[in-house]
């Protein structure tokens, strides 16, 4: 009797793992966009290949490099560009945490030896890294909501813990913060010199990697900030839905999307064979290998230039990696075509977009609070927002990805406000579904705030045949 129960329990556990494996592939790693040979200089700037004229050439290695986002040369960015008579009045930044150690280990193999301590003369380095470490170790008066106050402020293990932010991850966000400081604070004087707590709104999920990423960005944005002025709110939901998380239809769309993803995977013979081969090398059942979500770990090896693991049966190699990565890119393409994820994304991203719109409206009315907003989040936060906005060609959020919303006041007509949206420094304002048309009919280089407001308050639900979030969330029929 006892044994049978145990067996059933194990069976249930196996099923759960298999399900998790599907959702995890879906959530964490699926990269994106068929990229047209982005290596040659001419195309490098383009994040939006034209699907009609450029046949998708999938280069999994190139895509993986972009995903790693190894800090090297300074990128060009289009943040803060506007005609001289526009005044920047508010900025909202949604980031994904930086490079992290895997969340899962491949069973029976040695996990990659990566050092998560911060060392100023080790690569990748940043001029502010040492000062950052100093400042973090002096923290005493920062206000951290709830469980945030128990998290370490910077990574510190000589063998990284699962999911821990690495030095690469810290440097990526020091770079982001530097860029935003140069443009928003030095050039546009977004914050008053004597800024205080009320000028910022900071929110992070309860993981150390998101809190630490947010702190790294803030540190180079506001060097040597006064800890008393830093107040991080804790967001328990990875989609930042706060008090508006109850949405049964959102879960239904997600389940359908996961079903689509499962069906695509099982009909890919090359992928299945690759898992079988890898499982033989590792010496575990294929199911168990798949459940261990090996691509997460393999990406860490890849991004850190650590060779893939070997056993006495052989080695996992770059060909395995390419097959899984290529499948992810195909999955992402099908995901866009089938639109199930898009419907999920509309419902998942509404609360955070609604929050952003509310803050922008308050600023437009003249309130001088929450001028700079930072949400420190995950790929599963950014991905639905990008999809819902209609920026369909945007790549899956790489490490330390940033999505920025800028609010501008027209100096010639001070009642008029406009927004710009930038993804990893590229202006995507007119790639959004709600501003494509505006582009054609106006000479303004930005999108009217009211178009964004109408989209978030009303139009984003029309695809779902509803007129409000509540309606769309509680529909009984499809
Ligand atoms: C990656 O590692 C190999 C050997 O371990 C080395 O030859 C190569 O230079 C490294 N590449 C980079 C970019 O660090
Ligand atoms: C949207 O924002 C308004 C104003 O802040 C708030 O009252 C409302 O509850 C929000 N709705 C949702 C669904 O997030
Ligand atoms: C919305 O209504 C149209 C026409 O009645 C229907 O074809 C479509 O499937 C509906 N969409 C949703 C999401 O319910």
C-alpha cells in the first residue's frame, strides 16, 4: 500500500516536471525574431527585419550572443532624442535582470564553475564597479519593503548559487544606468538637484537578482545616492499585476499557448533526437533531461565561454545547443503567428501599463512626483508588454534588456504631451499598434499621450471583444 502510494506520488511528480519543463522553456528562454544575418554591419542596427522582403535566416549562435549581451563596445541609443522645444517630464524604465547563473542544473553533470563575487579587475569590468561594491556594503538606511530587506544587495558567492546575478549582470546594469544618467540627468535635467524619495518610484520582484540589478542601475544613474532616499517596493507578481491579478481568461490563454508549444515540440524530430542523444550522454531518461530544462544551463556555458559538460559517455556539444536554440526561434515565430500568446499578453500586461498611464497622466496634470520610475523584472514581465504593445518583431528580452517610456511636454503648446517608447535603445514608438497610423498623418516625431491612454484604457480589449479589463478577464465564451 505504502509502496503503491509512493509510486503514484512519483508518477504525479514526473508529470509535474514534464509540465514545468514546457512552461519553463516557454517562460525563460525562448529567444526571438528570425534575424536576417545581423552580423554584417549594414543590418546590425535593425531590430526589425521586414518579414516580407527578408527570408528569415535563423542563426542560432548569433541569436544566442545577442541574448547573452556581453558588455563590450558602447552601443548607440536613441533615448532622449527630441526637437529642442520639447521638455522631458518623466521616464519609466522596465528592465530584465542581468546575466545570472542557471535556475536548473543538468543532472549528473558538473555545474559550470562561475564566480559570483565582484572583483574590480576581472572582466567584464566597469569604472564604477568598485565604488558600487563600497556603496552597497555601507547600506544601512535604505528602505526596503517586506522581505526585500533580507536580500543581499550584491552577489557574493565564489561558486554562484542557482539564479544568482553574476558580475556580468551587475556590469550590464551599471552600463544601463550610466547611459540613462548621461541622457536623462546630465542632458535633460530630469530630476531636480535636491531630488528626494518622492521623485522616484522603485519596484522589484522579491528575487536577489532583480533587486541587485535595480541597485546597480540606480547606482550609476544617481552616483553615491543617499540611502535614506531609496525606497524599493516589493512586487510579488512576476507580471506586476499588484491588486489586479484575478483574471481567469488570462490563464486560459496561457494554457492554450502552452499546448501549442507542446505540440510544436513533439513534432520536431531533430529536437527529440537531440534530447535522446543528450540523455544518453548524461545517463538519465530523456524525460528527466527535458524536465531539467538543459538549455538554461547550456546558455550559461555559452555566455561564459565555459565548455559544455562531459561524462564518460561523451560530451554535450555546440550542435546540440544549436538544435535547441533553433527550435526556440521557430517556436517564437509560431507563437506570433498563432496569436494565443498575444491575447494572454494583453491581459497580463494591462495592470502594469495601466499603472504607467496613471503616473503619466498625473505628471501631465502638473504633479512633480514619481518622475523617474524603475520596475526591475524578468523576461516574463517584459515579453507580454512588448507583445501587447504590438512590437511584434522585437527580440525576446535578453539579459539586462530595457524598455523605456518617455513622457514629453510640447513647449509650444504646454497642454500637449507625447510619449516615446524605446527597446534596448531603439525607438519603437511607431512600431506599436496604437501609433502606427499616427506616424503617417503627423509631423510630430512622437506619439500623443492620449493615444496611449486610449489604447490602455479601452482599445487593447477590442481584440478580445471586450471593453474593459474586468470584462475581458471574466468572459465565459471564446
Ligand atoms: C573561450 O575559451 C577558449 C578556450 O577555453 C579560448 O581559446 C577563447 O579565447 C575564449 N574566448 C573568449 C571570447 O574569451
Ligand atoms: C487602473 O488605474 C486606475 C487608476 O490608478 C485604478 O483605479 C484601476 O484600478 C486600475 N485598473 C486596473 C485593472 O489595473
Ligand atoms: C470576437 O468576435 C469575433 C466575431 O464575433 C469572433 O470571430 C472572435 O473569435 C471573437 N474573439 C474573441 C477573442 O472572443
